[in-house]
C-alpha cells in the first residue's frame, strides 16, 4: 500500500491528495465489510474481471449515495481512487467507456449547481450570528471572490495585493479546482476591512489566511461545512432538497456572488467565468486587468451587505 501512496504523491505532489485517496480506500473497506464481510484486500481475489469490477462499483456507488448520504462529488472521487488502486495493486483494469456507461452519477446533485443562492438578508443574518471571526472572514472572502471553499483555504497572504483598486487576489493554478487555470479575483471594500482586522503583522507571506491549525485543507473543509450546516439549521434556514441536502449550503455563497455579478453585468457567461467555471473562462481571461477591475467595481455595490462599521 505504501508504494501505491508513493505513486499518488509523486503524481500530485500533494499530501492532501494522498489523504483523500486514503479516505476513499477506507470508505471502500467499510463498504466491503458491510456488504461482503471482507476486507478490501480480500475483495481483490473475488473480482474475476472487469465486469465483476463494474458491478462492485455500481454497488459501492449506490451504498455511498443512499446508505451513507455522501454527495455525488465525494462518491465520484472515492470511486476514482479505488479504481486506480484496483488497477495498480490488483491488476484489474476497467475500460473507460464501459465505466462511463455503467457507473452512473446523478447529474442533478452536483454540489455547486445545486446550491440555491442566498439572499442579502439571509447571508447578513448568517454572518451576524456566526460566532467565529476567522470563519466569518472566510465567508466574506468567498462572497466577494466566488472562490470554492478548498481554493480559499489554500490562499496565502502573499496572494493578496492590497495596492490595487479594487484589492485583488491571485488564485494560482496550483490551488484551483482540477489545477485548471490561474485567475485574478477581487475583494470588495467591506471584506477588505475584515481581512485587515484579521491580519497579523508578523505573519509569514506563505502563511494561510483562513487555516486554523495543522489539519489538511480537506479536513478543515469538512469541519467548516459541518459547522455551517449546523449553524444555518439553528437559525432557521433548514429547508432541504428531496435528496436531504440543505438548500442554503455553503456553495450558496458562490451562487450569491455569481448572481450579483450577472445582475450587474447582464452577462450570465461572465458570471460563470468569474466563478471559475472552465467552459466560460476564456472570454474573461482575455480581458485586461483594468477591464476586469472595472467589471468588479460595477458588481461591488450589489455584493455589499453592511453599512460601514456594522460587520460585527
């Protein structure tokens, strides 16, 4: 197993990726014990070929989505990890076309697309009542940059440029979803105030802005999501979709930002591009930095939640 994890690290150069694979294999082991009363290593000898492998993946997928109530994105990632493990450790290779045709992930449950945008009053209520200042700063940063939570947890102090107007922040390719493309986002005035209050003069430029401890970013993400869900339910935003997920989930912050961007610019494609959706990025990245800044200044009034001095 250590050789397999070494291969994962060599390819990704990320301990977080190794941790994610370990979690996926641990989940698969729980599935094997629950359904077959076998450890995952013993399951390899029971898989006689690709067809048997696909059937097990179908069962594993159903177990995660229905019995464990995991998100589609999580189930997809865990299955990807197990598929690589079966290939490298067990010598079982499954044809990609067969896998796509036979292992189905419901498209309507995609985390980001499912998020229902927050209203100004709802987001204001959440931020007013959220007890943790650093978490509040993270949510403010997300509503201004449309950053995904993992991307934002990877933001280092040196990525933020307080000298530009508006204040800008670099999302390097290395921290973006799928390590796609670097993009420059902007921070509205009220969020800048929060970040300045959060700043520590002696902090290293490479230090993370929103990370609390030595937990991996994925562990911290999971803690934040759990805290968010508990908090919004406590304050009455408990409506759920039929699949049991909260309508006002943490991705709703991104949805809020992109909704305001679309309202201000009248261009849905630009809103998706600002949110980092790959299929729309080209038209945004072709614009000069000054053009991007001008667009954001149009959006900024719609992103504003508080009157000056009312962020506490």
